[in-house]
C-alpha cells in the first residue's frame, strides 16, 4: 500500500498551517516503511523522502464517519 491508497477519505477542510497541528497526534513515514492501518482521529502523517524532507501530508478526519468502508 502506498500513501495514496489510505483507508479513509480526506475531508475538504484539512489543517491549513503548522499551527493547526499543535496538539494533534502525528507520525512520520519514510520511504519503504510499513504504514499501519489503525485509525487515529485527527492524526497528521508526514511522508518524508530519503533526505528527511516532507513530500506529502495526510490528515485523518476527526469524524470517523468519513472513513471508507
């Protein structure tokens, strides 16, 4: 699974600035790492490249009803 096929839909309103992620759970994913499928409402995932630079940001909605079945 790559980070483009996560098991939930992204809402239209995602955090717009770094201040919006303060107090939220976060994780980082480097190339080749396994991504677990547990859902944590409000979690932000930073996808990094080999140099440790952010290439993508994923956001798990607060409302689990937006998850794909």
